C-alpha cells in the first residue's frame, strides 16, 4: 500500500524568484509535483528538478468554481499516490488566494499539508512603487480589501469603516474601481485624497499611476491598466514623490527613471458582474482590449 504524500501550499510572493522565501525555494527544488497558477514566473518554475511534474491549473474566465474543484481533486489524488506536492500560488496562499479552501479540503480528506507564507501584493506592490503603507507621520492603520464581493453577500465591505483607515489597499479592484471610488467618497473620503494603482509589481511591464481618489478611475482607464493591479489610497501615497526617483528594485533597469506618464488611449473596460468572488490568480486573467502601454522602467 502506497504511503500518503504531503501537500505544501506555498506562497510565491511578488513573482521574482529572488523574492521567494528560503523555505519555498527549498520545497520547489525537491517537489515531485508542482501545481501552479498564472501568476508564477518561468524563472520560479526553473528551480524545480528536471524530473518534477509541472501542472498548470490557471483558471479561464467564467470557470472559477469548476476549476477549483479540479484543483482540489488533483491535490488529493497526487498526495494519495505518495507524491510530495507543491501547490504554488502568487503572493500568500491565505490572502485572497483560496488557500484556505484548499487547506480545508485537504484536511477533510485526511491529507497531510503545510502552509508556507509568501509576501502578498498588498505590501509588495506599494513597496515597489515607493509607497510605505504605514508611516509615523502619515499612516498608523492599514486595511486590505478585495475588489470583488461574494455572491451570497450583497456587500461585505464596510465602506464607512474603511474611510476612517489611514491607508486602504484594494486587491483585484481594476474592473470595479469606479464602484470602489464612489463608495469611499460617499463614505466621506475627499476626492483629492492621494491614490495610486500599481500594475504587475515586480514583473516586467510594471506600471504606476499616481493620482487622486477622484481622478484615479479615469486615469486608470486612459492608461489601460490591466490585472493584476493594486490600488492604494491614503496620505501615505504622497511618500512616493520623495522616493520614486531613488528606489530601484529587482526587475527594474538601473539606467532609467521610473515612467508614470499617462497616455490617453481608447480602451474597452470589461465590467465584472457583481457577486463574483475571484482569487488573485483568477482576477489576473480578465484583461481589457489590447492597447498602447507605458512601462515602468
């Protein structure tokens, strides 16, 4: 009888392999099976041993629930076959990554598992743009919220409470940005509150749009911002003005300054129907029509 293997729910962090945890890198080098999503860079997968089975389980638009069921079944089958399985997710497995659902399913089926944290985009994306989400002079509280809402709940977000938080970080909010902005301003946030949106943080093609709450919707549309992108709102965004020309990080060229110029372009915005709850990986699949881009270098 084959001994049951083990599943590791591993956070891949912002994307670049140098930003993996040591634990994550070690597991990738020894895994027999790697089940990965869309937000995983090829350089990360290259850490795997040649004999490792790599299984892509990205989720096409409109097939989130059925694909998640497939993932659950796959993890259990591979573990019961005695395999050492790494379930690799962008960011952190337990922050809008459906890692909690997968851990619950594994527990219900008697499969040993371990969760390995990763750096979430709620922190790494602002950091990459030179925005400190907390600052002694500007922000002592942070709230992290999803831009999507669960189907069984009309509105889980307490916008009044969020309007009183110093820094609000919104993940998966690209297609609902107008709704998010409207709700926050109705709750009392001023239109001139600093805001920024960061696309593809720590990936090639990273872009940053610095604006205000009242203008960020139109600015994001003109710049054709696509998922994955992180919206940051609050006075802490002003710190970017001091840091943006000095900070360099992994994945950026060192011979040019960051580019944040907004180019007016015609773009089709795909509105996500209310009531859908997506993971970060799923939200990244939904993209507007191709158009001219400005790239943060």
